[in-house]
């Protein structure tokens, strides 16, 4: 293919050569200075020196266009981000974790350089997981027909991670405009490349992938790197398929300031890598080919020294993060569900089942916002709409670009949702995180990642994603088909979790979740998808605010807190007890686990004095444990008896129906527990 411009020491204009030398010299000055901040206890407690990667990092930043491209740098990409436009002061502010750090306001680890307003994204410390985000935003670049590329930069050891394979496989399958840059310095901390992969050039692991172009270059050489990155971007723009650029580099210093490379590298190797210093080589070339004199380079060096000196002074004056700010940007403001502020309606009409309510709400929201998308496993093939047919008819109405199957790769499903939502704030994404909630575990890496994106970026980015999971038991499903996982997932701040029990609440919560900014997990009780017990009528515009419980039965003698599959059981138990005794039981359907409706719960406990918590998850460390702890702290004086819990024993849910019945709560277990507590 043709390359739009070929760079060489002879053909490149002097101003460009000067800019490159200035950037390389500036970067190296900061790279060398960073450890001194740690020694002086000023900051930069994590620093991964980039020296030896100079050529490829300069090139990445030079071909990046902040107006059309998206850049995902990794923790060694100091020169990459300088080349892309960050200033020395911005680099230092990040290193010493100041409040004015443009990457995260001091919230993220030092050496994680970013500028989200320029599409230089704030990425995680989990090596290479941003490949999935690059693929996701590339999907949006392609869909919205923007002439740009997503660039994922990472080390060669990151390709040992499964999600990197998922990302490259998905990009090649979908033909997406991504450049995966692999900066190969031969080591993953102290682990040599030979312990990572059989191929000496790790990019060749992907040589059998269709729709993928691989370029090898000398990452130590400015001109070879520039030509490789220019070729890569031109190729992506012209052919619409991803490219891997593997850049051969050296790591001159230790992996980081907590590593001692002399413990695993001998003197011969250390001398070798120092000899191949890219900055020294570039300086020699500029003089040898008489493009610059030593005096001219010296003047640039002096300019850089003064710039770094002034940047240091300014950065040291910058404010530190305010400890009072820790609760800011955990969750973005949700959609204001003002039509039904209590999440209650009085609509009377034909009752529809829970699965149909979700289906109709999804379709309504797709019509409401044309920038809404959904994907998942087994959910968009002919007349099938997922294993439970909840998305039936959606692809036929909205087309395969908005409704489509994902590979059986849960991390890819969620990671690309995170990435695609970065393209613009109007995009709303719904994913079936897994066919069954129990299969969601491979996506936990991206669940964790997405949960703190908003906080970590200091409010600059939040994944606007709804994760739907068919949850719970009572279907005879056994392992991976009947477990409850909300207790585990609720331990991570940053994700709203809702768990409806009836069709109207499923519709209202789903509508609010889709329209809200931020990430919401909606647990759908699959045993109730087509159950008449969960059917309800509701208005077409129904919406339920987050953090609003719903009182299903009013009472004065006992409060039952529940959600999901056990709600109807609790209602039935309360009705039976009220007929047998002169007592009344208040059943509160939480609906929203995070945020929790403390006000409704505490008001009920003040009235009744006794609390029974019911859910199908394990009693040990289940969500009810947090409810119980909260009540002990905030309602202890109102309690007239111990808080009791009904749930599963500390055991997986078995497949045989006899085992399932013995493990999961049922109406009789709930009734007996309520009677015992009433008699206390």
C-alpha cells in the first residue's frame, strides 16, 4: 500500500526534526527527574521509566489527532502523551498527584497519564484491559462514520491476558479501526518474554487472524517508528480493519521504582540496552547528517531544562486533593424520574408478564433514543431473542447495527460497552452481561474497571451502560444457572443495582437505568419472567426512581425486607399469617439495592420493632448482611427482637429439584421464621 509520507533523516524538514528532538529531550528530562520526587517524599511513588521506548512513543503521539482519534496509553507512555500534546506541568501534576492533575485529580496512580477532554483516556492499572475499550470506541467510530482511529498502547506481556485476545479477535471479526501498539521491551517486570509466549515476536501469535494487518518496526528508531505508525493509520483508514504494530524496544532502567533489574539482568545486558539508547542515537544522527549543530541541540536542551524547572515550580504550588471530596463522583446524577416520583402508579389495564414488560420497554427506549444499542450472547438470530426470548423482535425493528450477537466472551461484552460509551454522552448501551447471571464471572475484570471509571477520572467519564442479568433460581438450573450473585457484586462502589419483582417495576427501573448516566446492573428474576404472579399493568411511560422501595403490604407488627424471587412468597406468608392471627405484617419490596431506601426501611422498623430479611442469596455475606448491619447501627433502639434472616445456606444451589428445594427459601420457611419472630 502507499504511505502518505516517508520520514528519514534527510527528507524530514528541520522544524519537524527540531520538534521531535525537543519532545524526546523533554520526556527524558521528566523521566529522569521522576524518581527524585519519591526520594524527596513529594510523590511519584509509582514511576515506570520509558527510556528505550522513545521512537515508538514519539510516533504514537505524532499521528494521534485529538479531534478524530482516541488514545489509550499505558503506564509507561509518558513520551506518548507529551507527543500527543500534554505539557510538562501536566505530567508532573499527575506524578505528584495534585488536585489539578488533568487525568484524575490525584485519584489514580501516578504515571497514569491522560487528558479525557482530548480523548486521551484515563486507563486502569490492569495491564492491557484498555484494549477492550479501544475496540468499543472503534465500534462507535465505525457506526457514526467518523474518519478516525482508536489506538491501544501496551507492553508485549499484556498479550498473555485473555481479554487482549478477546479484543483483537473482536476487532478483526467486526473490522474495526483500531491500532494495537505493542511496545516490546522483552520483559514483564522481571519475567522474560520466553516465559510469556513461544513466539519471539508476540504479534505473530495473531498472524492467522483474518482482517488483521501486522507491522513490525524498530521502536528505538524515530524514523522507522514514524513510518510504521503512519502506515498503520493510513492502512486502517483506507481498509477499515485493525492493525498491530509491534515495536522492538529496550528497557534501559528497572520496570519501576519498586523493581531492581540488576537482580535478574547481567552487566552485559545492561550495557547493551544503554548502548541502544534511542535519544542518544537520534542526537548523533542529527549531528552526523548535519541537520543540527551541537550548539543548536544544546540550546534546545537549555530550553527544556528551563521549561521543566518552571513546570516543577508551578506544580509544587498546585493544591492537593481535598479529603472532603472522596464521596464526589462515585455515582453520576441519575435520570430524574419525575413523572412517578415514588415509583408508584394507579394504572388499571391488562396485566403483562415480566419478560414482555422488559421487551416492550427496551423497544420504547430504542425508539426514544436512536443512540441506544444492545448486544449479548444468543440474542439476535432470526426470531430468537436470547435464551429467554426477552429481546425477541428487536433486531428486526432496529437492525443488526444496533442489536447484535456478541461472541461468548463476557469480558468483551462489557469492555466494549464501556469503550463505545466513550464516543459521546448521548450513547446508551444495554448488554446482556451473560446468558445467566452465574456466567458473569469472566466479566468481573471489566465490572470492577467500569465501577470506578467515574471516580477515577474525577468525574470526566462514566460508562453509560445497563447490564441485564437473568438471575436467581427456582428453575432447576443448578450450578451456573441458579446462583444468586448480587451480594458479591454489591461490595463494589460505583454501580447501581436494582432487582425488581414485578413487571411494572422491571419496566420502570429499566427505563430509568437506560436514561441515566452511569452504570446500572438490573437483576431480572428469570423464574418470574413468565409467571402470572409477577404480571402487572402499568402506564407506557412508567419510570421508577433509584433508591425507592415499594410497600407491598402494610402492617404494624413485623417488617419483612425482600426483593426479587422471594417477594411474592413474603406477600403470601404475610397474608396467611394475618388470617391466622390478629397481626399485620409490612412487606417492603426493596427494588433498589444500591442506592438503598433507608428512609422507608427505618420508618417501618420504628413502627413494627421487628425485622425479617428474606432473599434467596446465601445468608452468610449475602446482601441481607448489610441490611442487618445498617439496622443495628441506625435502628437498634427501635428493635424489640433480634434481626432474623431467611436465605440459602452457605452452599451452592444444586441441580436436583430436591436439593434446590432444600437450599432455597420458600413460603413455608418464610412463614415459620416470621411466626418465630412475632412470638419472640
